[in-house]
């Protein structure tokens, strides 16, 4: 009974303590009230008078009610390109604004199509029906072209994302997954951490493919330097071939030129070409500033094992 009475007395002390201090500490102080619509841009203001205003009434001011809405409609523009004949007989014509050169659709419509398809996951048939319902005259082939062609700016932005992400990271998570497409095996590789996420679809899941993914956006892919030679030595490249490569300092930008260079050096065996290519890609990454103690967190797949850790 004694321990129980002690417990009750403790509870009683908590309840009968300084109620004023307990109350003040338990309640959170409320900050200034934030206007929920204070940051909205007002596009139109309408003044609405009462239906009836008795004679002699005094104007007091306005009560404001902000109503949020959206305007969703087509906006077709006819550009009349002025045409002139110069004194020399040459023809000069006014040019369409940037963003619609050579096309029939404005940049806002194209941005909407890309947003609906990629961000909102609207399927292509539903997207075609949607924009036709809005009054846009577009064929299914043109819609497919917008979604799949002329995307160099987006690919460049994606490569810049990877380059920037790697420049501020000491480690990455990576993995790949396979899928069938048009009867062929394909793979999607993910590279990222808490700062960024980058994806690439390729036809391989080899270590060469992984190093190629890391090299996206780099100006020089294949580089023979100290790090590359060290990687080749640790992966058991024959000593005679290694001695030849040690005296070479090569920087090559494309896979086709790299294959030609290996042919010229007499590197013909598949295993040797694999090791030399992996080493050159590793050398290119080191040359671009990725540290040799860069950490790769992944599963036990062979393409991720013993890459940068070999050089530590």
C-alpha cells in the first residue's frame, strides 16, 4: 500500500501545483494571423452596389470578397508577316516570335500538353480528346510528335540536374529495373540521394552502362589518367597491355571514336576492351571532379560493386 500512496501523492502534486505556470507553459503562443489570400494576384476588380439604396444612405466603404477562379479557353493568334522586296530584288519577311518558329502551336499550349502528359499522367488518347474539346485543331500524329520529338532542351536540363547533383554529393543511391519494350529487354537506371533524383532508360545494365550514366552531360567521357590505369591494374589487365597504356594520355568524347582508338591499339579481346573501357570511363569521371572516395549505395549487383572503392 505504501508505494501506491506515494504514487497518488505525486499525481496529486502535479495537479495541485502552480496552475498558472502550468497553464501558460502548456498553451502554445499564437503568432500573428496570416491572411490566407494576401498573396493572391488580383486580375479584375468589380464594384457591386446593393440592389436598393434608400435615399439619404451614407457610403461607408467596401467589404472585399476575393473569389478564385480560372480562365480556360483557346487563344488563337494570326500573325501577318510583312513581306518586302529590296531594291536589289531580295525578299525579306517578318519572323515569328521565339518558341513557335516552324510550328502551328504556341508555347503555352505545348507546355500544357507536356504538363498533362508527364506530370498529371493523362494518357495520349484522353489528352487528344481533352484539347480537341477545348477547340484545338490537332491530329494524333502531331500530338505524338510534340510528346516525343524536339526534346533536346529537356534532355540537356536532365543532364545538368545530374551534373549539379553529383557536384554537391559525397554519395549516391542507385538501382536499375528491367522491362520489355517492343520485344526487347530494356532497363531504367536511377541515380540520386536526398538532393536529386535522375533516371535514364538504356538497353544494358552493365558496369559500362552505369559509368556512362554517371558521365551524362560531361564533355569528355573516356580519359586515360592515373586513376584509369590503377583501375585497369586492379582488374587484372595483362601487364604488357597495361605498359602500353601507361604511356598514353587520351581524352575522347564519343563511343565510336573510342572503339576506333582501341582497334588502333590492338585491344581486340572482349574482356580487355571491357576493362579498358571501364577504366577510361572511370578516369573521365575522376577528371571531371568526382572524388575517388565517392560512395555508391546499392544492392549486390555486379555493375555497382568495387567501382570507386577500388581506387581508395
